[in-house]
């Protein structure tokens, strides 16, 4: 099967929303393309004394609502079109949670698996030297993404500050906490999803207290979903899986014990208080909430008819294929779409930037309270949109975010 | 009387004194004068012809017959007179001492080359030689080499390839030091065995006694305190207990060996060492004190060039704490266990496979103080592992094969050499020690070591302990080298030695060790030098503790002779492709496979209890024997040979040794998985036995596995080939390829250069012999 160009997909999604919202042609056309694109080369001295030339990109898709915001990817197969598509999605994501930022994305064609720490550092600094003029708290703020780590962010921030000669911690988010990272980032994605699930349950009359949950993908987001689902929503964890298989116990699994087990053994399989299940069987369990938390395309046309969860909270990116999505909607299963359900991460990134800017750092409880507020408002805005246009939550989330960006463009007098 | 001038008289008195001094060593008089004459000639004081002429003139003058005795007499007198004139008294004494040393050397030379000389006699001669202070002895290189070779082959190893290298590096004085650490039986001679030999030789190659030493190595490289209990002790033990019938054990069938091995343990428990040996063990334990010990097998065949015997014989850790008699009891049982493993099925079958069965294998035991320190109730080295001079684990083309690789673990090295499943040692490409294939925190944590092997000083056993538990005992100064902190996506090693890493956020990365210590550089240097000296790739086991690198073992490594190039045939019809894989370890072509033994991953996963899962390994072993001589491949889920039944089938080398291809079907959905079995004992066995390992990741879009070819109803031959195992039909299928494919055979091509492999059906190749 030929792979779809991701940017074409992003444009199609926008086309649908534009039609639904009745956007005028100019606005539609403006939102179909990145506003600014930068493409550059970076010479980097390698450990063996040779110099390699790396290619890099930065796309500022739309900055009508605020400075561009989006990750920086290091990947050997990076293309400008991937970066464009991801920059578009960042625009919609910052808009749906209503934070005053636009959307951007960057990338470097490189393979970090083949680079030493020294080479990575020199590449990170080279990227900043190439982009310093277009970055800044008021222009464009990168963050970690594929194969870029908090350490990379720290080097980049340092290079930027060296160039401009003053402190600007907010130029990059996702930094290590000792140099300006925000507390609460570790569980932000899962926590945001849990808040959205809580609001959705209230809105749709689902009783979660005492209900059950299954977590597909017991990685970082999945583990926190299990812990917080139990703590905040009163859900009982009955199953969890990872790449090696799943563990199941209808009477309930202590999430903290399972996290500990996974940490020691490396997998959930073999957890003493449960039986083994396959990943496929887990997806079909009769539970209140299913959290797909790891991979793309796990709920497909093939298995969607057998999904029995009442609610699917998409913590992973794109866990449900479009065909499966329709089947789940037809079955009346409430799907909380990824770019709403997992927007907690970008929201706390924004909080980091805010704290950096006024140089005063919040306590953890403040981060949680503000995140709750943002996610709760975002859900209700989406839900209202869904009711108004009689569309599902995924479609509604698009409508909310595109409408907000379009409105900002209009108010600025661009269109 | 002019002649009686004072000056002349003093000259004669000097001559007389020299004569007296020489004659006080009547047996050495000749060698002493020979040395004096040599010096006179060397210094140009006299010339050969002048001396000869003088002897002639004197003989004539004195009217003596020109015979040997007279010439000798005159020559001696002349030597004394000229020496008295030319040398100071101190110089004369120096010549006498030199002759004494030479005498010791000739004695040693005579003893080591006397047939039937006992170890005791040799040791005495060796001691006497070495008691003379070091100096430049005018020994001919060939004489010295002869003595070295004789000593090495008496005490260490008489394997020719070993001798050929060892004689260049191991000196007579090195042998003396070794003998001081050797325990033997007065009734039997014996050698220290392969493992001890490999370790000693490697150390001497790296730090030779008489050549300039590398300052890096001199500062950091050491051997653990080692003692050698030679094979005579074991032979004597067998005699003393009348256990000779064990010797024919190796010629029995596998089933009988396995069955009878169960009883050997009881027999050994009852058998005893002679009292003089027990006393010797007791004295030894008094000498080393209460310090943890490891008793390592060091058999004659083990670590023989080309046959690694990876992990075949037993090693025993002893906490060695408590009252002397209690320690003695544990020590004796440890010795018995190591000795007993000579008769275990795995090494016997290994020898059978490698045509080593008729060799009269003898077991020595290398006893070492365990490298490490007590941390709380646990004792372990900070880092241990195994390293290879050739790196076959290259995830990037820039990684240099010739710089080697290492597998590092925290704690005892047992975890580095066994297939431990979900627990991952740190694999290091020594050409790029701070590069790793995992980038995100999630993957770094996932592919890290979580369990640590350590000696529990309270229970006296080796225990596998969680990293958290170990870290709670480890001071930050030690943990600094091994751990990093994980905070969400951020992994960072401690910035300074006093930094506390909370155990619940710690991950083992060895980042500071690899980036801020000379460890990687030293290891690279060591591997390169050893490979040069051996003329062959090597592997070493090591421990790193308190800034010292301890060399524990070194042996030559069996390397697969790679095909220079493999061309996978083009245009194979799609329906004939059975699998394709994209992570290829070696170039290999295995043609005309007749059978595939297929353990169905799904059916295996459905086996609920551990007993059934463990039984699958035994059935595979039985099939392996039934198909001996046939060309077959084994395919199964996950990792063959792992200890963890959830991850793969538990088999030993003897259960798979007749297969030509060993396939691992890994349903792994998280991208590239490091091949963690590189360098384990199990993997070494595959390489040596020329079994081609193939890993297939069916979830990877670039790969493919045609499951239905094997699961199609009615094609399995299990009930024909192993009728007694027919009930396993659901889980294990044996497919005869030509029957299932209408006359085609399975061809397996692996191209490491292009990282592409394929198994496909094709007519039988005629080229195969």
C-alpha cells in the first residue's frame, strides 16, 4: 500500500472542517498552507574529524493566536511534508485547549542512534545557530519530540542564551526541571486525558466510580492513566498490556504494584495476581474505559466490532483507524479523540513557558489545578460544538480549533 | 731479585687470593674461570690468539706434554693471573655469583627435561634458581626458551598452540610466582587447566615482565588474587574413592548419562578427600581468611583454542564466612561440584559434537577472591562483563568491528553471559562507547538491567536482587559510575560523585563509566593487544572495581568464517517465500532444508502453566535427536535458550545442536530491538556449532513470516518422527518441506551486508555435497 503524504491528509481534514464551518475561500486557503517555512543546512564537526552537513527545517504553520509552538524531530527519514503536517496539527491542538499559541514543528534529517553525545550536542547547537533569528518566546518555541530529549533542549536553550547574551529559558520547553522545566510534566498527558474522561462521563451520564478500565500500552502514559484513573476516577484496573502481552484480573489489579512489577521485570506479563491475555483480547474486554496508550492503529476495522468498552480515551496518537472510528461511533461508544485527550502535554509545555517568562515557578498542585481548568473547558467547548453541528467529538474538536484560528486571522485583518 | 719487588709480590698475593676464592667453590671453578675469560676477551684485555700462544709457550717452557689436562691447568693459572691484574676483588666476586646463578639455571634445565621429574623436584629447582637475584644471565636464548617451554607444559598446558604463544610471554620467574599459588597433590602431578592458563597468559601478554610496560595498563590492569588447585587433586580423589568407572561415562548414551548424573551427586557427597588434602584445604582457607571466593572450573580442554566450552562446567561462589570448619565444609563441597560437572551431560555432549570425547579430560579448579566489596549484606563488583575483540553488534556502519564490543552488568558477571530474558546488559560498541541504539528515555529504561546478581553474605548464596534493593546499599560515589536518573523523558548521569540518585528513579546506563573513566579505552587496548598476540579474535571476562580492571578470563573466540558475499536470488515467486527478515547477523547460505520444526508461538503462548512450557523444551530436544543427520531448521517464539519461559523456549545447547538454522519469531511491535543474546554462552555455542541464527519480526512492515505454511492441517509429521510425543501436535509441528510444497526444499539466504534475509522454496540444489 502506498503511504499517504501526511500533509495531504492534514489538508483534507481541514477541507472538511472549512466546509462544515462555511469558511470563506481566502481563510480556507490561508489555513491550508504553512505561513512560514525555513529550510537550512548545518555543518557539524563529527568525532572522527570529518564535517557532515545536516539538513534541517522549521515550519511556523500559523501564528494568528500566538507564537508558534511545536516539537523538534530528529529522524533519518524526516521530510518537509511530515514537518508541515505535524505543524498543522499543532496549530489545531493548541487551539482546542485554548492556549495563546500557534502551531509549528521542526526537524533534522539525522540518525541519533549513530551519533555520540558530543555529536548530538554540536548538532543541537548548530540548529539553534541556524534558527536563532526566528525563535524566541514571542516568536516560536520548540520542544522535545521524536528522538530529542530534555538534554537536547538544555543544550539548545544554552546556545540561544549565549547568542542573545541574556536569559531566555522560555525559548524552549521540555527542559530538565533544574534549569527551568515545569513540575508535573511527567504525567501531564495521562492527567489531561483523565480530566477529559471525567468531564465526558459527567456529560454523557456514565458512572465511572467503581467501574473498570483496561490500559493498552503500559508505558509512561499508560502507567499514569492506570494510577490516576484509579485515584481520580475511582476506576478499577482489570487489564494492562505491553508489547509482550497482557495481564488480566477481573477482581482488579493494584496499579502501583503493577508499575513496580513492570519496572523490575520489564513487562506486565507474569504479574502474579492475574492471568495472561493477548493484546488483542484486552481490546475486547467489557470495561467502562479503554485507554489505548501506546501505538497507532490498534483499533481497526477488524477488531472494532468486538470492542465492548463504553468509552475509549485516546492517549496515544491515532490509535483508531478512520474505519474503526465509524464502527465505534455506530456502536454508541464514546471516543475521546487523541488531539483533545492527549493535549495535556502541550498544555503543561505552555505552563513551562509562562513560568519561565515571569520567572516564578508554581507548585505541583497549581500545575494540576490549571491543567484541570484548561482540559475541562476544552472538553465542554468541543462537546457543545458536537451538539451544535451534530458531529462526533473528533470532528467537533477540529471544528472548535479551526474556528478559533480562523477567528484570530479575521480579527488581525489578514482575511 | 728484581722479581721479588713489592709490586710483583702484591700481584702474586692477589693471584693467590683469587685462586683461593675460586677453589672454595670447587664444582664451579670451571664455570667461574670460563666467565672470567669471557669478560677478559669482551673487554679487549686479552685476545684469543694471545692467550693460546701464551699457553703454548708456557707448556713448552715447562716441558709439559701438550695434552688437554696440561693445557687446562696452564689456562686456569693464566686466567687467575690476568684476572688478578685486570679486575678488582669486587668484580671477581660478581663473576663468582654469576656462575652460581648459571649453575642454578643448568640444574633447572636438567630437572625440567628429565622424564618423570616430579612437580616437587621441579619446584625445588625453580625456587633455587629464582632465589638468586635477577641479573643478566648469559643464557643462550634457546636454552632459556627450552626451560620456559618445559615449565609451562609441566604446570600449565601442553597444548601446542598455547605453548607457541605462551613461551614468548611467560618467564621463568612468572612460573615461580604461579607455583607459589598452586596447590597440588604430592602423589600426582597435574596442570592448572585452560581457564587459569588463558588468564595468566593474557595478563603476561599485556604486562610482560621484561619489556616496556604500557603505563595505562600498568596503572589499571590486575588479576584477582588467584590460587590453582591442579588436576592431580581430582585424579587422586577419584582413586581414593574408587570412582574410576566414571571415566567410561562419556561413552554412554545421552539418556543413560542424564539418568546416572542424578546419582553422581549423591556419590560425590559421600566421597571424601584424603586427610592430607583436607589439611591442605584448611591451611589454604586460613591463608585467605574470610573473604568471598569463586571456584571456577579450569579443565584441560576448557578454553582450548577453538573450543570455548562456554558455561559448560560449573563455577561456584562461596561467601566463605564463619567458623573455619564450616568454611572448609562449604569449600570441599564446592570443589566436588566443580569436579562433578566433568560428568554432566552438557559438556559430554559438547565434546561428542566436537570430537573431543577420547581426550582424557581432567579438571583443575581456579580459586579466586571475588572482585568486589561488601555493600550492606551483599558482596559484588561494581561492574563486570564480557568483551569481544570483534564487534558483531553493529547498528551503524560507522561502528568498527575491530574495536570490539562489551556487555556490562552491575554486580556479578553471571548476568552478562546468560540469556536472562527481559533484563538487558548494557551493550557497548567500543569504537563508539557513548553511542547507543536507544534514544528515548522509554527505550533506555526498557533495555536496561533491572536485576543484579550478588553474593548474600548472610545466606552464603548468590542471589538475584532488584536494582532498587542493591542501590539502597550502594554509596553515591560507587553508583556514580553506573546509574543515571530518569525524570520523565530526561535521562542524565549524576553530575558529580556526591549526587544521590533516588533508587526509584535510577536506571543503569554506565554513562559516567563510559564517558568519564578510562574504562572503554583500556578495554579496547586490551582486546586489540590480545588479538594481535593470539593471532585470533578473543573474548575476555572482566570486572571493574575501584578504578581497576580485573582480568578474569581470556580465550580465543570461535568465529564464523563468513561468506564474503551473499546474493539473494531475485525473482522468487511470492508464493514461494516463507519468510523475509531485515536484521541479519551473518552472511550465510543454508540450502536444501528438508524439515522445519515449528513451535507455534500462539499455541505456546496459550500453554497456561510453566510445566507445559518447560516440557516443550524437552520435546524439542527429543526431536533434535530424532532428526540427527537430517537437514532441518527450528523455528519458535522469542528467544531460544532463555531462562524465562514467557520469552521463549528453555533449551540447552544439546537440545538444538543438530539444527542448521535456529529461527526466532519475535512479535515485537516497538521497532528495533537490540539483539541481546550477542556474547551469551548460548550464542557462542551457536557460532561454534555453525548454526545460523535467524530473527524474524513479523510485525515489522519490512519483514514477513508465512505462518500458515506450517500450521496447515495434516502436514505435521510429529507423530511419525516422535510417536511418544504425539500429544504435542497442537504446539509443535514438524513439516517435511518437499511433502508440503510439492517437491521443493527450503533455502535460507542471509546477507548481512545489505541486512536482508530470506527463506524460500526452490528445487533441490545440486551443488550441495
